[in-house]
C-alpha cells in the first residue's frame, strides 16, 4: 500500500497521520507538500490531515482546497483512490466540493477538545467495514469549525444513500443531524471531524481509531 | 477600479457569531436590536476591464462558499 499525506502550511496533525499509516500499513507514507502538482506514482491511499491550513484564512480549508496538489487529489478521488480527510482535511474536502455541505463555526462558539462517543452509521464502507453497524466508538475531537451544515434536501439525500458514516452520540458542535463524518457518492472519500489517528495506541487512551485504518488500508486479519 | 464584495450567510443558516454579538450588544445595554448576522467584506483593486462574469466567478469559486453564503458585488 502506497500512502500519501498532504501537507499544507499550517497542517499540524500530518505527523500523527503518518504514524498511524505507517503503524498499520508497515510502510511510511509519502509526505506531499501543497505546492506539488502530482502525487507519487502508484499512490493508493491519500490522507488530508488536521491543522490550520493557510491559517484558516478566508474560511477553514478554503485556500487549501484551491492549492495545486488538490487538483491531483481530486483527479485521484475521481479514479476511485481512497481519500480520508480528518478535521481540517474534512473542511478542505468540503471546500473542494468532493463532499457535500460545509463546516461552520461550532454552535457554542467554543473550541471543543475532548474524546467523544460516535455512532457508526454505515459499517459497509471501505473505511468503516471493521466496525459494527450502530456500534459506539470513542474518538477525540479538537476543532472550532466542525458544525456540519447542508440544506435539508442534501441531508435527506446523503442519509438516504447511507453516506453518513459517523454521528455524534451526544451533541458536540451543533452539526446538522449530529453528522460527524460523511462519504462521497462513490464511497471512496470520507471526511470526518474526529481524529481516528489520535486513537490507535493504548497510550492515546483508546484504540477505536485503529480499525478505520486497518479497514481502509486492507490489512484486516 | 475598486470593487467591493459583501459575503453574507444565506437566510436560514444559523449564525452563532451573530448571536454572540447580539448578546454582547444587549449586555452593553443597547435595547431594540432584534437580530445580528455577521458577514465578510472584501475590497479589491482590479483593472477597469475585468468583466462582471470574472468578478462573479471569483466570488463563486473562492470568495464565498455558496453552500452557506450569498455574495453581492459592487463596483465602487
């Protein structure tokens, strides 16, 4: 498995993501700078990490979504390469319109930083196949702009199509219908505000994020 | 020439920042404020021959996120 982590100025979870990918796949990912116009040949998994790309200028993820490397990411996503966007990565994917909706300022206006329970809504996707349907998992969140918004028709459509991957089990940030993670229509792009890469080692306080990487990287026993 | 772009949240999109500003105004003792919505104002200096279509595309592609925001362009 050849994985890649996209690094923007202001990314700060790129190393954590790299550790998770290497731990699970056994191979260090390529760290790809935002100015690159192409991904390494044969990249078959792309991660967009958390952080504050471009200082959250204009809107969270807005500048990163228009950076040169994103054109390559969008092309790869269109070819079916799995793309995982976590936190700021989710914001970038929404701004790039690879995923529906937008991430707005948290309803309580506070930065929320704690481990939260999530309900696995779709356990059939390539990212979530190692979880049970309806299972509750515990994953940390750390964000200011995680309040998922989409119009009612879009929400009805993505719910109807099983594209809500995760839902907050308790209110966290005001997200529409408690949505914490969303899949694209082909199911190969997942954006989520919680950080699975921060829950892969017992020293993290939990390992519920591990199965996401194991499923997505095809290393299930 | 100068171009002003006003980016505002669409009606119906909850605006927690506007709400917080509203509460703060009330806390300062200002009565009679019914609602506050916060937006963004962008000032650009552009060549005179930049077309309306290009200005519109700049807003639609970058300056506003049309999932949640409306925009208004004003040639000053």
